[in-house]
């Protein structure tokens, strides 16, 4: 159990693949803050309207009222003077400026809780998540269950045809996969990538 600091702000990041419970964990932490009578505001990207245009909704249908925004800087336009906790869902959909926004909020004494994908559909780091993970005080890596083999899954397999990096979707468009089952089973003709180490 974290012993959170007092009288300062900090950044918490909940990351992992789709269907790993990232949004559920964000909602849980925000609701605990509300129960503790803290002033909370939650933000989400406007592009994520899968379940609702204004609410943060988990795949299990837990809901939380939020403010949809297009750019991370808009948080400052909506921020109330007495806000103590800021939640940001699907943080990977914001550009690199979200890192500066989160840090600025933390320096103001705000607890910032972010949830988002740390890898894209090809298993590559999903910017700006690596930078956000580097400056966060607390990082929680969530895992899903691989739908192919049942092992712990840390990647999101896209099922629809698209070359775009950002394709908003849910069940039917993506599946959780483990390292081995992601992008298909390796064969002798297509061995898994390896790293060569040099002296």
C-alpha cells in the first residue's frame, strides 16, 4: 500500500494493454478520493467516444463523469482553484505536451492520476507514455489475459485492418495477447526478434 506524501503533488500512471482494467483502476482511485471529500476533476480525450461522449466508462461499464478535451492544455481552462485530484483517462491520445501539463499540475500540489496504453498495436512504446512513466512517482503495470493461450497479456492485438496508429475501438476491434501470441505465432520461417549484444 502506497504511503502518499502530504502537502505536495505527484503523478500516478496506470498502464497496460487493452482489457487489463486500467480505466477501472483510475475510477477506483478517483472514487476513493471523492469518498475522502477531496475535490476531483476527471478529463478524457474527445476522440474516445466509444461508450459515452462525456463519461469515462470502463469495459465493465463502470462510469465516471468527466470533461472531454482535445488538447492536454485545456485542463488548465477547466481547472477549479480548489481541485486536489485530477484524473486523465486514455492519456496516450494526448501529445507530448501532456507530460508538461501533468508535471505543472503536480508542482501546483495536485495529485494526478493517469491511465493509458503503454504500447501501440504493434507492441511499440506509445508516446508520450514512456516520458510520462519516467517522471511519475507511482507506476502500476496492469496485465490482461491472453485470449489465445490464457497467459498474462501485456499487448493489444488489433483485429481490424488499418495502418493508422490510433484507431479507437473496444471488443471486436482488439484483443489482449501475450508476447508470444501477439501478431501471430512465431514459426521457423519467421523467428521472434532477438537482440544481439556487443562488447
